[in-house]
């Protein structure tokens, strides 16, 4: 006989579950399953250009849509079915035509810039590619190596470009008082963890009197940055292959966009950044807009995604090299504490409307 509070059935410890709550939660789980499948379908629509194609078409048949997108009709028809039952597309049975409402296109096409959420769905597929390695890490510890994510830098470059192209020069840089004028006059800038180096390119084009250097430990990322800078004829933009804890030289501005929380040694990196700033220099850091306390993240609009990204990438790649594995432990509280410990005496925190995932820290050592 079971005593009160002991396990009496699968997954229960406190007796018979409330049937209404049980049914409601089961519905939520089914919704998660359906939306997980929809995320993959949306990712396919983004990568194949189907959303852009449909945004330019009137209500059309699957054959017409496939022809316009230069894709296989049978695959397109099945994809359209998923998008219809998922509420993304409208369907007219009599004519068997499909339509992408403009209200939906505003969140799905590349022209939407930072409002385009379809590109984010590619991360769901990316996480699925390493699922078994993450499961093994749960059992054995350690983490998943960065090399297991060959598409990550390209996806991140695509995601951040939507923000940088629209707002880096006109919105993010002006967060720092007087910085626009200093960049026009000419200063030296370092971008730590530059990835594929798009941010220095955007800034280099806007401020030709300044010099910009991107630093990253990824050889392919540095090569991509160099290629883009060369294609745009930017002699004031260069890149170096190296670790973020081994910064050489001094700078008037150091930037780090969506990278510090991923690092194996974030505290050491921040300390090195502080030492690399010249007198009057500024550290501009963009990173995830979340709390270090779990209870404060329960209402976060991207909460489950942030924890999912952490388990499947941010935390595990750091732990994979014996790093801090901050993941979502990194938040405003942790960021502010670590910036202070690194030697930054003043930190201002700002948000940007076009970048709902990140918050920006303006830090100085004086």
C-alpha cells in the first residue's frame, strides 16, 4: 500500500491528477508537437524562397507556385498543405489556390528585415542535427564541439545582418553619446568574436575615416569577412584569426555582438577588453536580453527559445572546451557583475526596438 506523497502512477507523486488540468496540458503538448513541425516547414519556406514567391503572387495553384519558385511541385504541394493547416496560408478549395496574406508576409519575407522571423526557424533544424550529441553530454558531461555546427556562423550572420543593415549605424552606434562624430573623424575599432565579419563591413562603409578590425577564432569566419570587405573595396576593414583572450593593440572602441555569453572564458575576455581600451575608450556589447534569475524569464516572449539555444549551442559549446558554460545564467545581473569585476567603472544599459533579442551595454573604465 502506498503512503501519502509516494509515487502512485507514472509521473505522479501526489495522487490522482486533476482531469481538467491533465487534458489542458495534453493539449499544450500536442500544440508543441505541431508547432515544432511547423518550425521546420517555415525554415524550408525561408530557404527555398517560397514566402517571397508567394508574397508576389495572387492566389495561385501549387503548380503555379512551384513554377514561379522553380521547385518540385509535389514537394511544394505538401508544404503548402502544412502551411494551410498551420494557419500560415489561406486556401480556396474550389480553385485549389493558396495565398499568403500580407499580414503574414510581414513576419516571413526577407524584406521585413528584423521583423522576419522565418529565418530564425533554421536554428530548430540546426539543433536537431546535434540532438544525439547533446543527449550524450547529459549522460557523460562535457559538451558538443563547435565543429559540430558547420552552419551556425552562416545562420547567425544572416540573423544579425537583418539588424545591422537596418540599425547598426543609425540606431545602435548613437546609443553611445558622441560616438557617431568620433567615428566620422576617425578612430580605431575592434570587433571581438566577429563571426563572418559583417558588422565591421557595415561600419567601415559608413565611416571611411575610421579603421575596423574583426577578431575571431574561426578561420572560415575570418575568410568570409575578408572576402566581403574586399568585394566592397574597404581598405579600412581588416580581420585577424585569434582568441578573444589574446587581444593585441589598443583601441578607441571595442564591440562584441551576441558573443560574450558563448565564450569559454568570458571573464578573462572582458578583462582583456578593458585593458585594451585607450583613455576615453568605450566597450559596446550587445548580448541576450534576459534575466540571470529563472523566475524573471517565465514571461519572456522568447523564453523557451533562449533556453533551447543554450542547451543545444551556447552552453554546450563552451562546456565542450572546458569553459564556463554560462548559457542562460548570463543575463543582465551576471553581465553587470562581470563587467564591474573586469574593471569597467560605468555601465549604461540600453535597448533597441529593432533587436528584440538583445540588450546593449555601454561600458567605460573611467
